[in-house]
């Protein structure tokens, strides 16, 4: 007999930025229990599913008691008695219960917490690790860790325009070694920054946040760290960039302001031209959100020009939503999509976005959020989805390390069956 949902409850906890988020508990009829905690983003797209916040005095309006109440009452009353292994039915029942396009009635945070906790409980009830439960017996590929090593933009209080500069250990023979490559280079960069009197404090995702003279200066520091750590740029380690271009485009159009780094105001065409210089000079392998979510034409121009050289990832422009992904695929806006569970709000819809990317021949890049918890759901999910790469922060901060350590566990569990490759 298939296990059914016996109880669902939630409480308000704090995420890695000290802001409220939701933790959901699920109990099944066979005694299985699970818990899931929901992340929260700072750099968000306009069309993301909506986190329900209280808007009252406590926590400066960011409390989530209303979302918690929705889990404890409306959602619990509807889902109790349903078969836990029927994930799609569970998720679409909540979507219909909410009744809005962006989950603003019940809250995407409430819905996702339940969706994740039910998936965990069903996996545990089936006596399967979560990655195998969601991805099947062929879920053996451990993602290449795109580690955040230097922060700017919305994730740091410094003079760097772009939000993330990441290290990509695509030349390593295994995840364990790849993690070592990036961790050693992270610590080497810290020594270089300290020797030059630059800040070694870190941003929301654990990357360093020094005041660099320019975006190029930030890249050059990273290349120096790679070499100093005795790795070869472009062979052992390459660089991935997340411009998070919404933060440098006031009206989310084709105009950009790179004043912090001295470039001043630019059009998308000028920014696209400038990119060529960087790609020729530096070992860049992936570029996320090079243009704003409103600059569809510019995004397509960027992809047409550089898509055969690098992975061009759309994040804010697609928000893990098949509606926008379909448009992007038709218009050849990018060749990859960032995948975030809480951008869309259910496990099922996230899997559907991944499937759409696969069918279009696109890559998909699994991602954490800047406001994280120690929940390791994302690590298992990345293996289940077979995407080949993942970003979940730097080589510090416990909420980031928890995901990396879980991936080490999965690689160990798989023994000789695990795979590690960029493509």
C-alpha cells in the first residue's frame, strides 16, 4: 500500500542573511518523516513566483507567518490523505489551490516548502536516496561546481559591477578533485588580496568582495590566483561570470550603467562589443545574464555572436518558467537556462523546465539563492537532473558548504559508477 500524507506543518526560521523563511515538516502514514527549508533570492527577476511576506512591523515586514499559516491550514487540509509518491498531483493541487499565475495567494515559499518536503518523504519511504528517487538509476553524474570566488553588484557592497565571478574546475578528474581545485584557488586569492591591502570579507554567497578598479581587474586577480595555485587557466580552471545585468540597467532595457568600474553608460551593442575583448583575453567559459531581462533583442544578439564559444545563460529573463523558456528557445535568446526551484515554486515545474531545455538541445545550470539554508535538497536535485554543472556559493559559509559536502557523499555512495564531466 502506498504511503499517504498524514501530517504537514511549518514554522518560520531564518535564512543565511538573517531573514525569515519557511521550514516544512511532512509525516506519512508509514511513519516516514521529512523536513525541507526554502531559500530566498536578492537579485530577482520581475516574473519570479512570489514569496509571501507579512508586510508588518516584525522583521521589518519580511516575516513569513502568513505563508506558515497557509501551510498549516489551507495546504495541509487539502493534501492530507493524498499519496506522497504522486509528486505531480501534489504540486498541481497546490497550484490550483493558489489560483494565481505567480503563486501570490498562498506564497511560492509555502508551496515550495511542501513540494520539497513531500519529495523527500516519498524518497525516504521508498528507501531511495533523493537523487535516485527523482532521477532514476541513471542519476550518476556529479555536477561541476561553479564556485563563487568574487562578488559584486547586488551581492556585495563594493565597486564591482558584475554580481558573480566563478571558478569552473572542468579539467578535474572527479568532483572531489574539482572541489579541491576551487577551494585551493579560493584560499590563494585570499592571500593575494590580503597582500595588496584589499578586503577579504565575503559577500552573501561567500565570495570575496574587494574594491577592484574594474571588472577586468577582478578577472585578472582570479587568473593570477589560478596560476599561483599551480593550475592552468582554461585547462584546469576557467571562469564563469554572472553580470546580473538587471542591476546595471535602471529601466531593464538596452541601456547599462557600468560607472562603478569606470566604463560609464553603454548600450547593449556597446556592451556586446566589449565582451569580445574579455573573451579573447580571459578563460571565460560561461556568461549568465549578460543583458537585462527586458533586452530580449540584445540577449539574442549576444548569443548569436558568442553562443558557439561559451554557454550563454538566461536567469532573470526566463525565471525557470516554461512560458518564458519557450519564447527564448523560439527566439534563440540564449543556449542555456538557470534553474532555481524557488523561482517557479514546485519540484514538478522545475523538472518541466529542465525537460524543456533538454528537448531544445539547451544546457541548464542548477542554482542556489543568495539567501540559503543548510538544506541539501539542491545537491541531490542537481544529480537527479543530470545537468553537468551547479552553482551553490563559495568555499566558506555553512549553508554553501553543506551542498558541496552532500555532493561528496553522493560521489562516495556511487563509488565507481559516478561521472564527472562539463558536457
